[in-house]
């Protein structure tokens, strides 16, 4: 039974049942507290949040909108960290009661710019209450927004493809956009993925040059005005006027929260696509490997292997060395091969003849430094138009790769493939063994093991850990575990690991008509595949950014109340402030009432 599993699977909680409540629901014996809400002061001197009188100047000092990835970097004493949060995007109809989509004001636009980006906030754990408490720290606290300065590094820095009238050097970009997931590096910095950057740029439809047009189209750029109409207030968002500005987004950015004066970086060596995030592991030989997903239907999984080795320790010398590791190395894209003739999982509930969705695969090199491995593409073109370069070498079309993250306990890599309702549609690819479900509404989770456990290897084996959905439905698979003993799960998005190596999965877009949530699943031993729900988030919200510490869990509750018919004029959620308040995207901590361990 799911409830009586205490200790036996090392996950010390009873499963939370699916629900549609307008609150965070946690297991029995657990407490919760809101850590930071949209609008809370971040930088000292920030005004208190006032929904009806918000200004751009206030927002630039306050916690941004739609928190997504969360990372904790230890600083100072035990139980003190800097918390870094991504602010993926703004939903203006929820920010402004008087939102008129055809006539945004300059102030509203500048509020939106300031609500994007990242927040860096020092936090402390109060041992007595269990709460995680934000501090208005003068040294560390920082906001990075859509107008903060970034430095472009790596092999495409200074490329003519990145030069604009405002930046003839092609090395200095203002801002980061649509920061979705990310990772904490072994050297204590944050990587953050610029995902759906295309939506901010207008007038791609006016481009006539066929090469440029094809490049824009592959990144989802077409048409006239953008949704938010930022192009009215800054011409860099108008592709017709500033054609290369869009090439300066879609990167993995690195932020050093321990060096508040440092300029954040955009890493061209990791390629340009709709980056979900990037997660780094130190290979046995000391080189570092970053795993990445391109979140689009039928897009690809990537990895980067550094040329140089990680230097251990926290000396300034070691950190400065490590912060350059992602500038020099080789970028690869993944090709998966199945080993069973029948790959589709369907209403018959039949598994492949060998009992598994599994097979082998290879990492196909795209570029290394100034050297391109893709015929017809210069190295610069591989980095700036990575999707098109990858198309030329035949990688496997995946069902929307979201987080792709190595498990530090077993070195295997876990990929959340969130869903793909286009699989099998007319003119689209059908079932393949790594993506075995047509009209894949619920997504799946793939486990990849590099050859000989060497993360720098160019070949691997893989198997599906989960084919998500309602476990009573035959087209689901839970690692071979008894499906009567698992929690339903749909649309895996972010992944994380606890100190025991259990996989934690947060969901976005639950297609089972209940709220999104956070789940834990062992990947080793007799409980492998037993998915157990840890919490649910309020209605309309997605669960993001899970951080799994031994004795508390952090989640970002993104876009609470974003349900059909809702807006700031008609809020259908009042979480977290209650009463008749507007919903506010927020970070929540959850811990055991007895302050005990959540796992192990
Ligand atoms: Fe922003 Fe792919 O989720
Ligand atoms: Ca098989
Ligand atoms: Ca995501
Ligand atoms: Ca998502």
C-alpha cells in the first residue's frame, strides 16, 4: 500500500491523493511555508508589493513573476544559502487589472521587463520553526532582468551573427528571457536555460531572404506583432529593424551568485535552441559534462563535454578556472536506437517482446571549438543555429525534452519527455521505441546509461523508466512495478535527486484533470518505478524548481490561478494570500513537523 510505505522505500511520507484544491497539499505530518512571493522585496530598499500601484522601479527590486527553476548554493554557516530563482515569463492579464493587449503602456512593458530574469536572495533555515526565511542581504541579493548586462563567451562570441547596431562587438547582450529550468554547477554557479525566446520578437514574417527566413522558422519565429508588443518600446525586439538581436537569446546563461559583482555569461559552446536547462556532472577523468534538452515537439537531447578538467576547491583560482569550462569542448546531439520490432505502447497493454522499451544510442558530434562536424555549417553556424545543424545529422526526434539531469549517485541520466500530442498525427513521425506512444498526452521518463558509466562516452544504452498517465490505463509503464501501488503522474517536467539517488519529478499540465504536483520514485532496488506523490500545487499552477534537501523540499509554484476565464479582473485563485487577493507565483518550503529526514 502507498500509505504504509514509511521507511521501507526510504521515502518517509505517505502519498498525497490527486485533488483540485486551491492550496499546496502536503503529506500527513508535514508543514509548509511560503518563502518568497511575486513582489516580495529582494534588494534592500525595495518597496512593499502593491498590486494596484505596481511600478517598474519597484518590480526591479522585487521578486519577479512566474518563478521556475530554484537553486540553493551554500554560503556562510550551515543552514544558510543563496537561493536563485528563474522568472520565466509574464502573463500580463494577471499582472494588470487594466490590461489592454492592443495598447500596452511603456510602464507596463517596463514592469514586464523587470519581472523577467532571475532573483538571488540569501535565505536561512530557522531550526525551531523549520521555516526557510529570506534575508534582505546587501551583499548577495540581486535582481537580473530583461535589461541586465550579459557577456557572450565561447566560440561564437563576437560572431557577425551576433552583432547589432547597439553592440557592434557581438559580445554584450542586454537581458535574459524565458529562463525555464537550470542547474547548480559543482563550482557553485547557476546555469539557466533561455527557452521560448521567440515569442518576444516581432515581424519575422517581413524577412524575405530565404536562408534567414528558414533559420527564423526553425526557431518558431514568423508573423508580425509580438504578443506583448515590446517592439513598440525597444526596436531590438523588431526583427525587421534589428535582425541579429534574436540570435542573442536561446542560450544557457551562467550566473555566479557568490560574486555579486560578476557579469553573467551566455555560453555559446552549449548551442542555441529552446533550452530547458543544463545540468553538469564531473566525469571520472575530471572533465565536465552538461546535459540539455530542447523543449519542442520532435526536438532533440544534447550534451557538451569540456576539454579541460574541473579544479576542486573554492579558491578564487579554482572557481575562475571552472567558470570557463563550458566555453571549450564538444557539443553532441543524441540518436536513440530501439531493440524491439514492435515499439508502440497502446490499448493492448503489451510491452515489447523483451519486456522493455530500451536500446542503445550514440552522441553525434556537432562542433568543437572552431571546428564543425556538420557538412555545410561553419562552427559559428552550428552554435547559433544548432537546431538546423542537428537536423542534418539525423538525431532522434523526442517528445519535448524538458529537464535532462545526471543522477550523482549512479551517473545515469534522466530525461523528462513531457508530452507530444502530435506524435502519430498526419505527416508527423509515429511511435518509436524511445517515444512509444501516439498522441502522447502524459509524457514519459527516459533513463540513459553512458558506456562503462563514463559520462564523456559517445555511446550509451537507455530504457524508459516511466510511461506516465493513469496507472489503470494499459498504455502506461512504471518501471515494471505493480501499477496498483503507484500514484498517477502526467507531464513530467523538472527532475531532481535526493541524497539517496531517488528521482523526484515535478509536473506541468497534468492531463488527468487534477492539479500538478511533485513525485518521488526510487530508481534502484525492489521499489524501482514506485511513483509516490509528495505534494500538489494550487489550481492552474505548475510545479517547478524542486530542490530536495535531506529535511526540506522547495518548490516553485508557477502561474497559480491560470485557468480558463481567469484574469486579474476575475481571479479564480487567491493563493497564497487568501481572501479576495490576486494569485502570486511563489516559492514554498515543505518539511517534516518532527524536523526529520524526508528520505533515507
Ligand atoms: Fe518552460 Fe519547457 O518548460
Ligand atoms: Ca526493447
Ligand atoms: Ca519546464
Ligand atoms: Ca513545461
